C-alpha cells in the first residue's frame, strides 16, 4: 500500500481575516504548521525515495511546502482553490449583506452554485480529473498541499463519498489526512498536528 497525504496549506492571512480566495502569505501559526508538516513528512516518507510534493500555484501552498526538503515539488493550477469570482476577497458576512441573492443561491445549492465570473464545486470536480488520473498512476507516495474546496473533492473521490456531500465535508486546517491505497481498498488516518 502507498500513502497519499492530503493537507490544506497552513493558516493564511486571509484565513485570519475570514476573507475567501486571495493569494496571501501564511500567518505565524501557518508558518509553524509548515515546519511541523515538514518534520512529519520527512519521518513518514523517510524510506520513500520517489515520493513527491504537489502544491497549487498559490503562495500559501508553496510556502507550506517550503520547509520540506529532499522531495521534488510540482505546482498544479488544477489544485488552486475554487475561484470565487466577484466575491474574491470578501467575508461570508459581506457577501450576505451586499449580495444577498448570491448568498442565498449558494446556500440552497452549494454543489452547483457558480460564483459570478468564478467556479462551482462541479467545475472544481471537473478540473481535478487530470490530477486524479495522475495520482492513480503514481506508484510512489504523494503529498498534496491544497485548499479546502479542492481537498473536499479529492477526498470524496478516494473515500467514495456521494457528490452531494462534497461541499460539506470537514477538512480542517493543520490536519493531515492519510489515504492508504491497498488491495483491500482504501483506509484513512487523520493527524492533527496543531490546535
Ligand atoms: O476560507 C478558505 C477557503 O479556502 C476560501 O478561499 C474558499 O472560497 C472556501 O474556503 C471554500 O469553502 P466553502 O465552499 O465552504 O466556502
């Protein structure tokens, strides 16, 4: 069996401010997570010479991967967070107040709702297809450092969760989800590295 490690980036300044999207750097807590993740990965994959680290093209995932040494790193645009279009940079409160119809339509159908000039969960699921094909093809372990919406979709694929659950799956910060792909099926472990 070979592990696939899924994790969100360390806490970002946008996370601290409660704003969605963006491309900010990490908070102090996020930086600390990056260091802890590096230690975890280096220990867990010590004997896995061919493992690789996949990030999105956004700073917060690249910075989270930074302290990890000894493995090749690959950036995928398909691993970027859901594009929140005109709502990028807003808090949920601001969307509710300034664009109440958008807020309500998303609440009603979070899976299909597409942000104006942005994406829906279904769009994200579709653009992840090449990433999933490549993940399946790999024989070596892969560490995927990405974002909340994207990891919900990836996790659902491996854990065989129904489509309608995807936008609501819990993928907390500072937690590693380890998926073991074996002949007997898929097993899962979660490691919470920080509170
Ligand atoms: O808040 C962090 C974040 O990654 C945002 O950038 C993104 O829009 C959001 O989570 C996705 O989660 P949800 O679909 O629940 O709004």
